[in-house]
């Protein structure tokens, strides 16, 4: 079976802030699971009203600066992740993974959502 | 009977002596005499005719005492209240009543339902009430059974659900058997649950029992509904009532629920009628199906949005005034908020953010404007217990009525209609138009949110919920489990209009409620001809899996769909939060979450578990495309009157 949203394409994301950094979506997915991001945001960043205010992380994640700043310093319900817990490299890879996740189908095209 | 025991003892002693004598003489013979073949002889002396008759004949039963067993009278009392079921785990401390219920009472009203744990028994009664509106009786085995039951009683207490609990005990220390029965007795057995029961008593005579049982039922069924308890003395059950005619059973007359003070009702109506942005927030408001109708009438009179916290099925989510999706924004802009039977008014109008700030306690923020007027109608104010903190933080409100909300609604609706100035009618109508637009937009957003993770593995919770819905949508269905653990998809996507379309949560958030409460609710739905479905979290299931056997044994049709995310998910996040706060990596070992929070290595096969307990099952299902055929078959099983379980490996929420 093809599980569309879990296919991790070998996406290489070049960060505007640091062109020398090449991020790996494949490793990003591993880091996303290891660091527990999936616990609140789901394995494909779909989010939940129970754990993330219903806001999906992907596709189309926040711009990198806003994303990384939030992860490092949020004081809201999500705990901040310092670079001691989550390295810059892992965070960049996670961002690449989120960017690699395809858009969901239009709900109008899903018969089960239009019973 | 006593004589018979003595005879047997003498007989056995004779056998032992004869055996010893025989062995000695045989040994001596072997040493001095040649071996001579002899006909086999009996290894024991033949019993005398009298002993044989005592061992094999019909026991001589002493003359039956005049009168009736005390527990038969108790059954008469119980039957006067038309209690349909008695989910219980059998126990010596109520053996007298147990025997009377099934033999004298014919095992009808109440019917004994065999449970494998007292927590299960009480939770079944909890779920049953939320569908049928009738309390059940649960018998518990003295000290040990009540301790098993305690968690479920606390859930019922927090959820304002009546359950009649009776704990067996043997009061007279000079008569009760030593050993186990004494371990299971207490001088005040109800003490251990007194903090979260509304009332209890320890009857010392049969007439006292009759009075206290009817009183217990009456108090349990007066809002705020709560569990009640009676200590059930063993001697009282097994004594003889010499003159039944002198014993009376008090007639049960329901108590009228407390209504709000009329002056307070009129003042509340004036505020609501003149508000620019009134908001109605409800939690456990609709005690009965009529409560849903009354709430719709009030909301429509004001065209006020309703935010349903879902302690009960309060308000149809297909109504344009159902505005849960915008709850934060609506509360923020409200000028008047009416809270009806809220479990936590403070958390309704404030936020607590668990981020360790403010000396480690977390951020606390108000969600409302300083000028917002707050109105509360809640019967829980009439509770006077103080140890357990289910009353939550104190929220100062402007008008507060210690009254049952549903009982107060007719007067409030009338007062609102009278208070509405004609000059406000156009504005109120316009408010309704805006609500219709907002409702429609929110519905579209919710559907689109459900499309995320539609095809993933582990299975997305929205996908699972809608795969179930399409199989049951043409049936008279009832969702008998909570759905908070799966992003509330069922109550966001399914059209919920009838009072049995969902039953709210556990009340006290004690794990172990879900599976047995669902079986209890399914029992009530079975009698009403409805189809029951329960989305069952895996962690909760492992507290009380034995209830699946009870469902199979008593043929209670229920579709259980496992929300198997293989973890104690809430705790996963708590440990993660604290580890981050301390700038440490939460150690996961070989698991996918912090040690101690995951249910994996090995994973649990809930299909096999269910099968071993006599239930048809399918799964584990990890591919969403495999859901439809399994669910279709499971629905057929349930429609035929049996329970079924489909194990689905899911996304965390």
C-alpha cells in the first residue's frame, strides 16, 4: 500500500540564513519521532485540537525564522526545546521533513467526509 | 447437618485406625509366613447402615424456621424501586442477598450481571444511567470490594451520576467467622467512600433497611445526582423475619429538583436580553431529553451561541447556534456569559498554561473582559463535601443560583422572553444570521482539518471515526464512549442531535471508566433497540478488560473500536514537558516515548484479547484501507445482538 503522507522524499532544503546547511527530510523524520514531536502534532504534522490547538505543522510550515524561534523560546503550552535537547541540525532536518509532507486532499473530494 | 459432620469425622477416623492396624499386621506376616494369595479385602471397614445412610441419603434438614429470610424482605424493598440490573462481582459478605435475588426474586428487576471487578460494576452502572436515566444497584464485597469500586464511585461522584452501592460487612465480631470474613468486615465500611458519596447508612434492622434504601434512592435521584451507599450486614441478611406483615416498605416519591430563585432568574434574564454578545456555556445541563429541547428554546430566543463542554449531550451540533469551534473568541468578546452546570467555571473564563512560570505554577490568564457579567446555575453548590477537590477553583460570578439548571430553564426562558425589548429584536435576528454563517464556515474548516493525515499509517483518528460512521449512519446509533482522546472527531463530524448520541466523559478522569461505562450504556441501548459504538482508548481498556467477557456473557451488543495509540499519551507529554523545562532529554529507552509512558515492546493484541473473552474481533489494523471490510463485518455481528471489537492502531490523537 502506498501511504502517501509517510513517504519521505530525499528532499534537500537549503536554508536562506545559512546556505552551507543542507537539511535532510529523511533524517528529519527520524528526529521528529525521536524528539517526541509526533506525540502532539501527529506523525505527519496534522495536529490536534486536543494537543496543538488544531493547528497543523505541515504542509506549509511557518517560515524558518518564526518556526525555529518558536521551538527555542515558546512559553505557551508547548515546552521550549533548547539546543541541548534538540540540536540545530536536528531542528533543521525536522523542518525539512515538514516541508516534504504533501498537501492533504480537498475534503470535498473525500466521500467519507461528505456522507 | 451438624450431626452429619460429626459422623463423617468418626467414620474417617475409623478408616485411618483400621488402615494403620492392617499395615502393621501385614508387615509382621510378611516377615514370618509364606505368601498366601487371598481374596482382595476392602481397605476400610464397611460403614454401618446408619453411617452409610448419613453419607449417601438426603441430608436431614432441620425444620425451616417460621417467617422469611431477611434478605428476601430486602429483595421486596429493592423491587419496589424498579431497578432493572445489578452488575456485581459475587462475594461471601452478601451471599444471603445474592441467594434471595436469584431464587426468591427470580433474578428479575434486578437481574444479576456477572462482573469481574467491582470497578467494572460501578462504571457499568455509571454508563447505564447516562442513557437510561435510571440508577442501578451494585453490591460490593465489604472492605475489599468497596476499595476496588472506589475509583469508579469517585468518577460517578464527579460526573453527578447516581449509583446505589451496598457494601457487605459482618458487624458482630462475636459471631462472624474468623479469618477471611473478618478481614473483609469493618466497623464503618462506608467510611472509605464517604468523601465522594452523597449519603450513607448502616441499617441494623430490616425496617431500618427499608427506610434507608428508599431514602438512599431518593437522595441519589435528587439533583445534584450522586452515588449513595449502604452497609449490608451479613446477619441482617441471614436472620429470619418472623412477622413479615409488620414490616413496611416506604413509598418512593421523587423529590422535585431545586429551581433557581425567581428574583435571580429575572435578573439573569434581564442581563441576557440586553446583552450585545451573550454566550451560553453548558456542561452537564441536560439531565433528560427534555433538557436538550429547553436549551434549544433558550438559545433561539436570544440567538445566542452555545458552547457545549460535552459533559452530557446538551445541544445539537447541527444547530446553527452550536459554536464550539469558536469558543475562545466568543468567550473573549462576550458581555454576558450564562454557565449551566459547569464542572469548572474558572477554566471556562481563564487559561492555565502549564509552562512552569510564576514560581513554577504556570501562567494564568483571564479570557474575558473586565466588564463581562457572569451568571451561573449549578446544583453542585448544594454539595457540602470538602476533601476531594472536584468543586474546582472558586470563580466569582455576578449572579449565582444553587439550583438545577434544567429545572430552572423553563422559568428562565419565560423571563427572557418577557425581558426582551422590542427594540432589540432586529439585532437579535441579525445575530442569528451571523451565527448561521459562522456555523457553516466552521463545518467546512472542520472537514478540511479531518482530511489531514487521511491516508497515513498509523491510522488517522478522523479517518477511523468516519469509516465507522459510514457503516452505522442509517442505524439508530449511540456513541457510548468519550472522544476527547481522539481530537473529538465524532462530536465534531457526526450529526449529534438526540440525547443518546453521546454520553460525555468519566467525570473524575479516572482511567478504567471507558470500557465498562460503554458496556453499561450499551445495555441500556440494547433495551431501547439502539446500536452502540465505543471508541476505546488502549490504556483505559487495560484497567478493566474483563468487562468484555461480561458483554459476551450477557449478550450486550456493542461495537468497540480500539483507539490503540500504544501509549499513556497524556503522560507522555507531561514527562516531555518537565524534561524540557529542566533542559534534559526525556529518556525513552527502546520505546517511542519517555520510559514508563508507552504500551509497546511488546505491543498488545486487543483482537486476541477480545477473542479470548468470547468476543468477535478483527485487527490490529494499521492500513486505513483495511478498515471498511472489518467494520462492516463487526457491525453485522453487533446488529445480530453480540459484542464485537476492531483493533485499530492509531495516531496519538
